[in-house]
C-alpha cells in the first residue's frame, strides 16, 4: 500500500513539473519575435477563454513565462516536443489576475539549431474584461463536395477543451446533417436538417424532439438556410434549388449556385408556413435570412434579374435587404430597405448577421455568387446601421484565403468565424474581439489542448454558433432520420 501511495505521489509531482517549472536561461538571444504557432502575439482574448497553448516547430524543449500586468501572478511552463501545455487551473488564476490588463509572455526554446537555447522578444496577450459565451456549436465535415462519410454536429466548451457530439450520422452514413440553429443562443432548443432517404427538419423545443416534413404542410418540398426568431415561435427559411459546377483548371475547384430560392416563415406552434408573394417570384432569389435581435426585421441576401441563369453566371451579385416583420400577426411589412447594393458597391453579399445591440451588420463579401466558402477572395465586411458607414475589418481578413461564415457572441463583444487561411483547404475557427468602442482586434485561432491538433484533425469546422450552455439532445433524435 505504501509503495502504491509513493507511486501516486511521484506521478503527481512529475505531471506538475511537466507543466510548471523553474526558469532556465537560454544562452543566446534572438532579436526576433518568437515563431509560435498559433500566432497569439498581441491578440485580445476573453477573461474566461481556454488555455492559449502554443508550440515552436522543430523545438525539442520549450519554456514560457507568463507575467500578469495586474498583479504579481507569474506562471512558468515548460514542455517537450516544442509544445506549451498550460495547466487549466493555473491559467484561470492567471487570467483572473490580468483581467482588463495584459500578459507578458517570454519564450525560450532548445533545438538542433540552438542546443544551448535561444530566447525571443517578449510578446503580449491582452486580457479583456469581456467574457465569452461558454459554448460553441459547429459541424465537423471533410472539406469535400461530392460525398461524405462520417459527420456530425458538435459542441465545444470555450473555457476548456471539452468537446462532445450533439448528433452524428454514424448510425446512417448516407444521411447529411446541416444547417443547425438556436433561438437567442439558447441550448435548450435547436433545429437541424437531416438530408437522405428518411430525412427532414429535426426540431428540439420544450423538451420534445420531432421531425417536420415540409413537403406535407406547404408547397416547399424542403427548406434550407434557417434563422430562428428571437422569441422562439418562428423560423425563417430559404428554400433553394442548388446546383454545382466543377472546374478543371484554376485554384477554385467548385462553385455552388442557386437557380431558384424563396423565403418562408414556419410557425413551430401551429405547424404552419407563412409566405409572401414578393418573395416567391421567379425573377428574384432570396436566401440567408437573419433576424434583428428585437425580431422586428428580417435581413436576407437577394439577387434579381429579368432572366435568371440556368447555369453559373459570374454576374450573379447579391444585395442585402431588410423587411419589417410583425410577430403578432406573422406578417411582413410593405417597405423593403436596401442596405447593400451590389450593382453600385460591387461584389456579392452573403450571411448577414446583426449584432445583439442591433447596430452592426456583419456579412461576407465575395466577387460573385452566394457560396463564398470556396472563394479565396471572400472576406468579412461590416456596416454601422446607425451611420451606414463601413467598419474597417482589414485586420480580420486573410487576403489569400476565404473568410466566410460568422456569428456574434450574445453580448456583441466577440465574433467567431471560419477561415481557410492556414492551408487553403480546411476551415478552422477564429475568434476576434469587437470592443465597446466598435474597434475590431486581431483574431486568434480557437485554442486546442495540443496545437498540433489544428493540423492532425482532417475536418473542417462549419457554421460556428455561440450557445449559452451544453446541448443535451435526446439519443432518440438519431432514430428520426435512421433508415431501416
């Protein structure tokens, strides 16, 4: 028994020393920034974010010292294989001491090139007093466009590294799961589509989980992009007829485009669909609905032409429009506002998302079309709805690779978005601070327990959404789309 106890004590001490250690001076000093991955230099992070673990490629040993500007809290971490793995409890204590201030980070590494060690210029991590929502939901999928094998909707605790599946297609790999959404960040309700032989729209609310077949209750055989009304009773959908084009040459392998798309509103209480003749015409394509935080406006992308193409057109440029909505009578207003005019301003607008205070409109702009994930030129853009001026988001975008889907945190201080900037193929999640003065700060890659996981995991993070808690979807949900 005594030997077992000694073994446990020794193991605990070794684990502690592996994460926290005394500082060892490196012999050489480099007048250069530390080549850390991910690039966490000069970023602004939430005061409750998971540990910002990083690495130096090719290093055998690495050490980092974090010093809080708001106190005497100092944390020294050493690691092997060039990886800094910060203990969660000590990281939380460090963030608490630096809240509203900053962390100074000193880094040294040992490698074949620097066997006696080299130290780099210190860098800063700014610690905002703004917390971030505790959870995020997303789809994990191979970055393909013909078929899929195993995919699912997953959730991640943003204050730690805990990840779990909400629902997967593991029991039926012929089913595609997509377009998940939540009302007002609430993990207590959600919806998603199951595409396949026994598919439909799966809705979870008020403790019940059920499937809706829109072909039986409306003229629409299926629905596509969703937006759940803040009050929880309505879901706006676009119904899209989508096609794909594959390219034999060039850097863009595929283009996805619509030849028809309309808007509708589904009443989850009455199990009824409301439509408006203006959004059902063959001359216009409406897609990507999004509600204002007060639920009084519906925003959407729209393309109008006298002759819609039956195949891909590089002249398909989408505007951003807004129409009033009466949630009492489930009815749209007469006036339709144009917020972004593609013919005048150029480009094409997708994915409108409104900040929780209703002031800022964030969207993705590409050269043409309405599926910017495969557009390397796609970037995030923002409009101040009070002044109608453009907000400069240059620091958020990558000039060479797609920055696409995005969502606001519940307090409007953080934006999470997908970007292919690491390798041009896999979409990974980035988080950026948008402070109370309307200033955007440098984005950072979603922290992982092992930073190498960003390359090891051969899945794209698709459609990130902030949620306020862990989703607990009943296991029976998978039975709703399982084929016999």
